[in-house]
C-alpha cells in the first residue's frame, strides 16, 4: 500500500514538474545513447578484428618436381603443427590456373592464349590459430626442399608479413582505445545523470523543507525521488537502447547492401544493449 502511495506521488510530481522530467529523460537518453553507440562499435570492432585475424593465411608454393609422396609428407607435417588451424588446403596447378582465369574475367583468354604450359605452381594454404605466430610458422618452410624458393630468398612462402604486423598493431591500438572510450563515457554518463538528478532535487528544496517541518522521515521524503529517478532513468535508457538498435540496424543494412561488409558487421538486439540500463538507473538512486 505504501509503495502505491510513493508511486502515485512520484507520477504526480513528474507531471507537475514536467520540464525537469523531460530534461532528466533527455539527459539519460543522450548519455546512454552515446555510451550504447560506443559499446556497439566496440563489439563490431572486436568482431571485425576476429574476422581479419581468421583470414591470416600462409601460402606455400611447391616445386613442379615435387612427388606425390613428398606432397603427402608435407601435408602430414603441416597437420601435426599445433599452431595450424584445421587441415591445409591443397591447390593443384590446374586449380591455381582456374582461379587465376576467374580473377582475370573476360580478358583471360586473350592474356593466356600464348601460354603453352601452366606456369603456376601447386600450393598449400595454411591458416594459423594465432596471427602472432605467423612468422614462426612460415619460417618452418623456408628451407624445405620441395618449396619453390628462388635461391637466396624465401619467396616460395608468402603471407604479407608487413601487412599482418601492421594489422595486428592497429587492432591492438583500436581495442585499447575503445576500452578507454568506454570507461570515459561511462564515467561521464554517471556524472551527467547524477548532476541532473541533484538539480531536480535542488529545484524542489522548499517542498522538501515543508515535508520535514510537518514531521516526515528522511525515507518518506526520499522514496518518491527514488521512484522518480527509477522511472526517468528506465525511460531514458529504454529509448536510448531502441535508438541505438535502430541506428545499428540501419548501418548494417547499408553496409550489406553496398557489399563492403569486410569487417563482419552485426546487428546486436536490444536485449544485448540493455546492459547499459542499470548504468542509467544507478545515479538516479
């Protein structure tokens, strides 16, 4: 019964002081929307980073003189490496030529018409579990007798060494930056919402003084404000979560329709973004 009284008092107060109510809801909405966007961007960047790391590939080109037994032995050795993810993919000379023709498209016939033999070597395509180990895995094939290395070089083993290093460095920097941004925006959201709630209480200080004069206890005075804060915090957080979901969905559709989704952008449902709601309620209490 007492809770119903506090709830009715809180709703009446929200209606009477509708300007402060709107200001509080907008403050929560803006704070949680910014934080929600940061969290969604962070999730998608992590997803993109994982997708890029999974595409790090080592291609080992084989000499034409390699026998089937040597190729099978090399494949078995690759499969036994703990750093390698799954079985290596063997690409024969004919398959390599077919892929090359597909990349050339309509010009393939005119470009390759003077070739009497297939110049492309067979190869193994190897994916590593940890991109940081790609250098160590690649080095194991530098001196292999059936790897098609030009004398004095290791060009028979290719994996975009500098690109991989730059990619890993960039991903690490971005991930650290997003952690810092999340902490900063979380602290800013709590501070901003807390300040708005305190201003709302300060604007009604006379009402509080009158209630104290007539003998109201501190908790009797405080509970309507707690309920008000809960309502405004919950309302602003829900609207922010829905807004972030709509923005995420719109960006997702735009990226997929433009065929540039190389980072694996995902739409995270509202219930995932609801993790920010307690943050919107915390300062109001």
